[in-house]
C-alpha cells in the first residue's frame, strides 16, 4: 500500500514506510534492537500522522479522528 484514500473526505494520503528500532531485552536479559515499520502519512507534502499498522479498520478510525469525524478516545475517573 503506497497511498490511503479517506472514506470520509476522499483525501489521498501518501504512505512512506520507515524502519526504526527500539531497545529490547530477551528472556536472559540480553539487549537487542527490535525493529518496527513506522508508516508516515503525508498530505500536500506535509506529514500529518503516522502509525505502526496498515490494517484498514485501524486506519479508518485513526484518519477519522484526524479529520474530525470521530472524537478522540478519552477516559475519565467516572468511566
């Protein structure tokens, strides 16, 4: 997938993958680099968001929040 079209606005976002790593440890306590793919979303040449997955259900919710169609997930002490 190199682009994503918003189901809400029809905007097309260019997806640029980027390999990154974070420090992790195995069961014996040995350090190693854990690699991830970070997907950067660009619109009109500007990065607008990023995610670690290209699952369409996740993207629809994520882009829906970005474009203002869904309220961001929040918690309160009364939940």
